[in-house]
């Protein structure tokens, strides 16, 4: 799983942090302040205004696409990957390993989306929110492991299902919190931005 996912995940995380920080600085400079802008409503209460940073939308869209491709690659290429890492067909762990990888593959999209969201939070100088989200996800994983693996007797499939569920929990928390800060769902995905991500990510991966 790591052989396939880490090739894209780490570069996307780092590049997202850089691009979001860059656009955040430009946006603050344009507004003439280094702090968040506030909009006054008729009830005289100040409400934080969500920003539109194209880097966030582009990163999440790219993460979703890469995640789906990774899922397909891991499901249909599980046998090839087992051969690549040296697990022979007659090995007693071959079938459980393929089962685990196949179920685990469904966790690729939330993992990459969560990492892109973490990169966005870092660019916005917020490292607490990802920490809390990951803490909640790990707690969910531990609880579901104890339920799925032993009482329900699902074995390695239960372990994979618990991990995948926790990854969706983390991704949902991060997207929910990120949406309160910036506009994350927008049709304004610039093709040039995608190309810039891919080019920058390539250099990061090479390193």
C-alpha cells in the first residue's frame, strides 16, 4: 500500500502547503492586512469570511482523482504487488495479504484527500486541527479493531475495514473544519494550477 500511495501522497502534502501559504500571503497583502477579514452583518455581529484560495480546491480535486486511481491500481494489481515485494503464491500469508490490500485499497481516496487538507491547514498556519482529527481517527481505528477482528471474527479483513473507516472519519473532520475557513467546493479549478501541482510534485518525489 505504501509503495503505491507514498509516491503521490508526500509530494502532494508538501506542495499544497507551499501553494496555499503563497496564496494566503498574496490574499492578505491584497486586503492590506495579515489577519482574517471580517464581514459585518445587520445584527452587528462579526463573522469570519471564508476565503477562496484556488490552491485548496485544486489540491482536493487532484487528491480525489489520484486516490481513485490508486484504489483501482491496488485492487487489480494486488497480485503483482505481492510478487514485487517477494510473497510467493504458495506462501500461507499470500491470500490474507491480498485480502488486506484489496480492502485497504478503498482507503486510498480519504488518505490523499486528508493529506491535501493537512497541507492546506499547514499553509494556513494551523497544525492543531489536523492533530485533533488524526487523534480521533486513531481512537476510532483502535475501537473498531477490537470489535471487527475478535468479536466479529473478520481477521485481517476486519483490521483493514477498521483502518479504512478511521481514514474516512479523519478526512470528513478535516474537510468540515477546512470548509469553515476557505471555500473548498468550487467549479473554478484552473488547468494551469493542476499542471503546476504535477510539475512541483514531480521534483518533490524525485528528492
